[in-house]
């Protein structure tokens, strides 16, 4: 603010050349005469220490650039086609790399435009003074630093003087509403920031930190990078650190420590001056972090050696950018031919000469410095000293030519056919000249087009470099691509620490494995945690897991779903082999018993066992064994229908026949206690009718079931659905739930229980009479089998092998119950028939009354003996009756 106050004060008091001369503050400047004068601002000297405006001479950024302007003026003035008969002059000033000092110097350019009232000024003889009119500057070439250009642009704007910079890249200067008279032949940092963002994305980075030197260049560069990255998306800034103008001791160690707080952000975007870059590299090396950080440097780093000197190992792999440029051969010839004799117009050249050749010139009033050789004047640039053209020389030349082309177009329009400057161009109107500047389009000194957009910015053209040490003969910067509104990067030419060709990673979170979803960290779009899609989930998109359809399971990599395999009980399965084996044995045994009974159908034992009901009972036993094959067979509509029909039918037939037998015996002896008249319905025909009535109940229930719910097959995907989907299977089976299966068997179980009750009631019947006791033992054993079946069947309902276990348990239980019936009721008879035919003879018939009396005696004895309460009394009926 004090600078602006001082400026206003200077303008008000009308400081002129005369007054400055009297005060001894006339600024040092280079004056080149011409018809039209251009201003020039160059950092000839570095910033001085406290209290001193200027420091040491800057050979490259100062003298090289200044000489480039004078070289361009020489070329233009000698070109017969560009501004013919018009000579361009110049007033060139030193900014000393300080914005406030540059502001004071730039007042020289506006003096001719300040109207001063000299009416009260008189010489000693009373005559008005003759005050030389100051030269009028029509345009300014410069400045170098963005902060200097911003300060000067505010003054030049007030007086409508166009300005073309050759090095200022701050995005702020693109604001046409504030800096409408400012233009530049270098692209702004917003382009540079875009190029750096494109480089970062091309390398696959999404998590980086930024470093900026305090000041307009560094802060605006980082701000532009952050803004562009936010707009583009896909990149997160881990740390944004500012390097103070006057860093305290240990400041850079703290910066490295802060960067390591987000160690995954290995990429560091750096907009900093050379000294700050060097000290950052030193601090990284001191912290033993060589090779950890991956720097992406702006044009302030470019392809310079000085920032990385003695820190090459830390800088290895650094990617830097530089506005596209070329070395101007004509300037090299011009500059290397400069000497003290032929370059007297450059008032700072002698100082440069001393610094470049490390010698001392003898000048009046200057004491000769001991220990330093005397300059001879015969030294030659490049021969006796190192010389490399400074990187911005091309842009200085292009800036001067841009101004010249604008003046040439303006002269062609305003002064057609006129030789020299016509009245319409005297003076040159600044706003009109600005329009001509924005309209220029010509090939510059490097052969690339020079033009300006509506904001006065040049198009973005950058070369991309990488500092490499391994596998090349000479370590140094290697051109690996370019950026001209879009990136062209040769990734295969990139090389990293230790010669590694693989691009290092700079990411907050590594990509999730196959089948893992991203769970984003709130507020940091580049950071996430990976969560596995577990169970039967698959990865719907990178953020979402979704359940597979009920009949599918996830792929191994969980990127989709696949059909769940369908299984059934195979004949070769151990779960099937044992039941089938038992069933085959049972069928063979049953067939053998039936065959024996048929063969000996009229023998006493067969007749005494009740042939009609025996054949019915054996048929039921046969069906019980047969159901095993239906239960294991591949489910189909026909198989399912037969399962429903025969599952309970075999047991129903068997237990109906046994119930009829036990009921007949019970009624006979109960009736005998009351009278000698036989009970009704004890004839074979009556017994068959009763049995078939009982069986018809089962058949009626089955057919009603058929009508209500026709049989069909289903695939049960829930039965074998363990936590690990790799073991998931769909089970092909009939539509019989556990409940429907039990209901199907429930009638048979009722018959079995009822039969057991009658067997208990008939326990007092003599064992030589009919089959009461074998039937009783059969029912007791059968009840034990089915009592064991229930917990096994329902206890395995949650098992993944449920179908196999339950099918095996059911079929084995039925086969065992059939075997018990067959073994206890018929095997003894078959044994006697075959092996003891002598016992298969007719015994003396007893009357109904004798049988009843024997049963009554047996009953009374059983009531007296507590240890024989199971009907074990063996009283032989009186055969004499």
C-alpha cells in the first residue's frame, strides 16, 4: 500500500528528469534512440540485502535477456519488410528482482504522459525554462517475475501503455478486467497446471501433495493446479504446504516431516523458486528419503542444473516442464561476439564481464582488488567462459517482434504509403495498439506461432523433461514428451530411481481386489477401504455389493453370478448304497417267503397263519422295501406320484393286516370270557374286508392330495446353501416337505400304535395259539425303530446334507421295520416248513370253549405273578376238550 501512496505522491509533485538529476536518483538505464521507443524491464541484478535495492548481477536471467531485446531491435531495424523507414528505440531499466523497486523505475515510462504546470517557473533572467520533453514509451517489454509484472501493470494500465511479458506466468494476469493492457508470449500457469495435472493422471496417480514458494508465482500456480484438479475430478490433494519467504532454520525438515504424514502421496507438485527447490531436496536427503518422493516441477525448475546440484540422487525421476523453446543460433553468434569495445550501449556489460570471466576491470575511483586477476578485454564469451543460452531468450525476442508486428500493422492501416511515422501515429494511441497486439499472428524465432487470445495469453506449449541418472551415458534431463493443449507423453522412456521402468504409485488407496467394493472415506474421494462382498454377494459396481438371484451363486472373483449346480441323490452315493443293499436283501427274503408260502399253501403252518392276511401283509412288506428305489430314483412327475402313493401304502397294508389279526384275537378271547358264541367278522373274508377298508383310508387321503396339489419336482436352493457359496447346490427333489412326509406316514403310524395296543392287550393268549405274541414283539421292536427315526430325521433338518441323511434314515427305518415284521412273523415258519417238515402237521382241533378256558387260566396266573406280566405264562390248553 505504501508503494501506491508513494506513486501518487510522485505523480502529484511531478517528478521530472531534472529534479531527479538534482537529487542524484536518476535511474540507470539503457537508452537507444529511435522513431518509436519501447520500454524494457529486466532483472539485471538480484534482490539486494536489507536496505539495499540491488544485489549481484544476474548473468543469464538478466544480461542474456536484456541482450536478447537489443538483438531483436537490431534485427527488426535491419529488416526492410518490417517497419520500413521506422527505427525502434528503447529505454531499458533494471528491476533488481524486486516489485517495489521496479514500480519506481517504471515511472520513467509514464513521465511524458504527465501534464505538469510550469507557468510559475522562471530562469534567473526571467525567461521561462527550456525543459526537454521526455521520450514517449509506446509499449513495454517485461517484466520477468509475475509479482513485478503485476505491480508495473497496474501503473501502465492507468496510462494505457501495452505491456508484453516474456516470463510472467501467474494465472492472475489473465484477468482481463484488471490487467487489460497486459499480454505475454509465455503461457500462463493455468496451462502449466493443466499440463502437470495431465502428467499426473497419465502416470496413474490420484493422491499428491503440493509445495509452493510464498509469493504470487508459487501460490497462484498451486491454486490453479488445485482448482483444475477439482474441476477435472479424480485427484486428491493430501497436503498443500507453503514455503515462507524467509524460512526459519529447520523449516524444510518440518516440511518433509509433514509430507511424510501422508506417505502414500509420493507425488509432490512443486511451484517454487530454485533456492527453495534445492533446500527441499537437501531436507529429503537428510531424512534418508532418497527415492521416496516423486517430484513434478513447474517451469521454475524446468531443465536447470542449479536446483539439483549435489542432490541428483534425490531428484532422480523428477518430471519437469518448460515452455516449448528453442535455442536461437543467431543470438548465440550475436552474444558470443559481444566485447567491451563493441557493446558500450549496455551499461551493465562491464559488470557482467567481470563476473563471467572472474576478473577485475580498472575503473576510475575503483580500488583494484587484490587476489583477483585483471581483465585484459581480450576474453571471449564461450571461449574463455561457460556459455549456455538462457531459456527465455526466445520469448524475449518473440515479445519484441510481437510489438513490432503490431506497430507494423497499425502503421499500414493508419499511414498507408507514408514513409516513417505519420501524424496519426504521433503519438501512438495505446488502446488501439493493444488491439493490434491481440491481432498478431506470425512465426516466432523458434518457428512456432506467436499469437494471443482475448486475455492476452499465448497458447500453451510445453516440453516435458525427466531427470535420469541410470542407463544413459550422461545423467541429465531427457525430453519425454510435450503438451500442446493435450498431452503426448512417452511413458516407455520414463525411468525412475535405480533404473526402474515401472511407474511408482502415488495413491491414497490401492485398487481393491476382485470381489471387493470400495467404501469411501468421507470427504476424501480418492481414499477408500476395501470390503469383500461376502456370502452370496457379487460386485454390482465398484461401490456396491448385491445378492445373487436365489438360483445362482457368485463367481469365484465375485464379479458376477453363475447358476448353482443341481444335484440329486446318486445311486453310487454311500447314502444310497446302504439302503439299496438292505432293500435288495429284503425283497429277496420277502420273495422267498411268498414263494415258500405259495409252494406250501395247504400245509398246516401256512393255513394256521391265516393265508389270506399273510399274503396281504407280505405284499405290504414287499412295497416297503420297494419304496427305497423310488426314494433314490431321479425325481420326476411320475416318480413323485409313485412316492406319494407307495411311501405310506406299504406300511399301511402291513399294519392294517397285523391290526386286523390282533384285533381278531383280542375279540375272540374277550368274547369267550362272556359267552361261548364266537364274535362276528372273524372269518377270512371278513378279515380281508376289514383290512382293505383300513387301506382305503390311506388311498383316499393320497388321491385327495393328488387333487389338491398335483405332484411335481422342485429345485431347493436353500437346503444346501452353506456360508461358502462354492459348496452351494440346488437339490432336485419332489415337492414333499418334511411335514407332508410325516402326514403321509401318520396314518400308518396310527395303525402301528393301535396294533401295538392290541398286542399288549392280547399278551395273555397262549403262545401256541395263533400269532399274538410274535405280532406283539414285532410291534414293540417297530416302535423302537421309529422312535429312533424321529430325532434323527428332524435333528438333521439344518444340515447341508439334509436330503441325503433324511432319505437314508427314512428308507433304512422302513426297511428295518419291514425286516422286523418279516423276521419275527414269517422266517420261523419258513424255517419249520423247510428244515422241519415233521412239525408241519395238523394238530387236534380244540373247541372254542376249551380255548377260552385256557386263555382265562392264563390271564389269572399272569395277574398273580408280577414278574410274568408280559404274557409269558405257558399253560397248555387242555387238548382233551
